[in-house]
C-alpha cells in the first residue's frame, strides 16, 4: 500500500497516511501474512515499524511505539521468499542512512550479484532479503548518480535507473525523506494499481486496498514507474519516457469484501457459491439456449480450427481444469491435456497455432501460470484465460478472456472460485461444441438448463450442512484422511484432500478409485477414514458399480467409509459409515455439488482444531513468485 494525502491548513484532515495504509493492509493481508511493516514521512524524517507475524503484531507494536502523524506512507505484508519471516527481514527496508524506505513484492533474481557490488562499495546489510538490496541500489543511485538532487525527478529518476538494473519480478514502492510528498512505485511482472482520489492518491497490490476511498483505478502496464503526490499521478517507462495507464471503474462492493455475518471469509465464500455459479452463467446464453460468448473477443474461425486444448493452472484451479478436460473432450471431441503451469514450461511441450491454451486462475496473477501462458504464446498458441479478477495480468496478456463472476475471494483456500471456474469451463466446452457442430442446439440447451438448476441445488446442500459439520468436528483428531473418486469424481477427491491439507494441516490424499489396488490400498488399516465420491447411479452404470466395489474393498480392510452419493442411491448404504446425499445432477455436472460437503468438512475440522481458516500457515492468496 502507498498513500499521499493533502493537508488542510497544514493539518491532517480526518485521517492520515498510517490510517489508510493500515486499513489497506488489513484488506490485502490475505496476499501474505508472515510479517508486516509501515513507513511514514513526517517533518523530513522517515519513521518505520515492522514486525514478524500477522498484521495484529504490528498494530500492537504501533500502540507501544506510535509513529508521528503524516500524509505520506507505505505499508507491506510479506510472504517470505528470501530470508525467513523475522522482524529483520520484514519490509520496509531502509537505506541512504535511514532516509529512504522501500517495500517489495516478487523476487529480484540478480540480487546476489548486485549485493556483491554494493558490499564492494561499503554498503552493509541487516537482512537476508533481496528487497534490502533493491533499497540499497536505489539509494546508491540517488546519492552517487543524482547527487541526492531532488529537483530533476529525484526519487523517480533513481527508480527508473534502478529498475533498468533489476531482473526478476517486482513491485517496488519507495519514499524518501527529502521528497516528503511523494511515493514512487515500479512494476514488472507483479501487480500494482493506482487509486485516484480527490486531493489524495493511492497505490495497492489490488483495488481492495483502497475501495473504501475511491472506485477510480488506473491499471499500470508492464515495466512502468508511477509517481504519486496528493494531486498528481505521473507514469513513465523504465527509461523515463511518459506512459499512460488505463483508468477503470471498480464495481466491487466493499461490503462483499467483508464477512457478511459469517465467522470467516471462507465460510461466507462457501455460502456465496450458489450466487457465484449463477453469476457466472448469467447473460451468457439466449432464450433459445444459444451461447453468446461474444465477450471472448477471439476469432470464431480460429476457435473452429483448434485441434488441441491445453489447460494450464495450479492447485485448486488445476483441479477445475481436470473437470474441464472430461467435459470438453466429451462435448467437443477435442483432445485436451491438463498440466500444472510450472511443469508445462520446462518439458518442451508440443504447441502450435492450432493449439488453444486455456489458463485457469482465480487471481490472474499466479506467476507460474503467467509464465506458462507467455511461453505458450511465444510458441504460437492462442491463449484464453478463465479468471476471476478483472484487469489482472493473465487475462490482460491473453488473447481472450472468460471471466468467472464469483466476486472477490478473500479466504486463502479457494472455494467459490473453484465452482465458478468449473462453470466457466463448461460454458467454454459447450460454446466450442456449438461452434463446431459437435452437439445439436437442443442438446446444448438441455445442458444449460441443467446447469441453471445447480445454484438451487448447492443451496440445498448448504441448508442441510449440519450433518457434515458434525462429522468434521467429530474428526478433529484424525491423523490422515483419504479421498477416492472416479471420472470427474477424481479431481473432486483431490480438491477435498487439498482443502484438508491446507486448512487442517492433516495428511490427506486424493486418489483415482481404480488406482487404489495398484498400491495405495496398503495404507488402509483399521479405522482409516476414507471419503468416497460416488457417481450417479443413473449415469454410466459401470462407473457407479465400480466405485461401489471400491468402497467394499477398503471397508473390508477396516476403513471407516464416508460416502458422498446422489439422493436415492440406496446401494451405497450397506457399505458406508456415513452417507451424505447430494441432489441429482448429470454425471459431468456433479462436481459442482459433490465438492461442497468436502469444503464444509475441511472448514469445520480445521475450526475444531482452532486454526485460522482464512489464513492458513505458510500460504498466500496470490502466489506471485515462481
Ligand atoms: C487452494 C488454492 C490454490 C490456488 C492456486 C492457484 O485452495 O487456492 O491452490 O488455486 O494457488 O491460484 P490462482 O487460481 O489464483 O491462479
């Protein structure tokens, strides 16, 4: 966060920089929370406080050691990359004899080489971070190249020169005691937005940092520097040439970024899911059941000529991609691969002009996925982004975008974005089938009608969540939980396991049910809890009966079986310790329902263990480093 405000008669009117920055950090804390720090400029002096741990630790520190009132400030919450999460490594980092403060997101890849050079010039370092190297470089340029002269650009010019020497991904924000009314920022491969106010301006990693103050935002381009004062916003490239940002209106409701009465953001977001799916479907088909995805803005002929699809994503979004594969291949008959973004880049993938690369990302900022998309583009592929964050980097750099309309997802563990991603992937699959004539219009209309019924069915699961909540609480002592599924139930099983790992810190594993007998069944011992996602008995009969056999196999070896099955499926009862029924849905659409009890289970179990479900340890919402 960065802020510059204007005084009224030399006094701070209403609120100061620290209030704005801390409030912004509170909203942005989901991005990283292993330490936090702030710096303000007051009376020509930089004052800074920083503390390891969550933002609250910094607030306590500020109570004990308050900062002076100020109209210029920066603040940061960190997710450690170089150097552990200590007070020392927290940002801001100071340089120029304490006159310059700098905060940073990302990784500076050539920091070791720069550090050697600076140490050679007599600079000493207090932390293990790459950030302190950037601060020292900026200070060195400000002093030795510009002689500390603030008349001709000063800090802005120094930032331009420093960025020319930095490699890697970074958002940098800096303040200097000699330029008390200015915050200078730079971005390369890492997010940064400007908020435009009246007599005040803001900088944030995303707009939620300042939506309480303004809805006018400016999106910065790649390799740009921005200098804000209370009344001005000036943008240049790294070489000082004037540049322009793109202004847009933020239509997020600040309320929707709050918890809405639930105990945690995650619980709220699980309950937002009927809406997230409904909003993602909204306005994308006409009354004849024809999909109208004109917003994709991609040449229809090009889509028709696609002969291979590669889905790229990480974590939960990659599981959405796996569901997409089943649907797209079934509906469109286009070979579809799903690959973790970070693996894709390094294996010499076969990609050409007829390949459609579909990236899936909630944040639109995941560095692994961004780099994979760039690589695919270089290889000549057409790129389409399924994304939840308007204006973020991945959709901006893709040829086409299909936004999920889940609304802001604050809890680190993804829930509503997952269901919205699956929904968007279905829409894409059906659209391709429509364009290429793989399905009759009537068939597409019927599937859309089935999809339209899903939000109410999710709501039914939520209205009856008591049973799964009780089970979650009762299993707080579980040491390991396994999840089995076949076909689209397989990615659902893996997502169920991931939720439990990341929220409750329990060993959990998702397996393809058919794979069990090839090894993992050795894990089953007396009392081992095993969730089984059972497909509809009305769909492909062989699939259902195979999964029922798998339940019997693990049960015979002592497993405690917990079954997610479709209403009316009596066959599973005999083999299940617990059965959770979900409403009927066509096999391919069932993940939108079967996932929900698994999310609630993980949430309840983690809460019973007393963990912070919104901010699990070691994680960050937006993984903007590779
Ligand atoms: C898990 C989770 C992560 C993300 C992954 C990709 O609950 O949230 O696994 O899905 O880091 O993030 P996005 O979708 O923002 O690219």
